[in-house]
C-alpha cells in the first residue's frame, strides 16, 4: 500500500509503497505499538509511518550509522 507522509525534519512530502494493510494502520492509530501493528516492516519503514522521515534524511541530520 502506498503511504504518504510529510517529513517532520524537512516538511517534504514522501510516498513509499509498504507491505502493510489498512487494518495494520488502523490498529496503530487505535493505540497498538507500531512494531506490533506492523511487525513485517523494518525500523526505517516504521519510522517513516510515524514521522515521515526517510533514512536519507536521518543520515543527513545525524550522520550515517557506523
């Protein structure tokens, strides 16, 4: 499913095609922890859903992970 979010860092709108369903997103919106609602997503993908921040934006802001 395509998920569109506005980056909390840059204000840029990004869209990613993620392997989730409407019911996964609904569960998260209703209070389930994101890692429980969307267990098949990577940490980066879950962060994108929550904040709209892409891995590239994290790298620019904080440097690449060592």
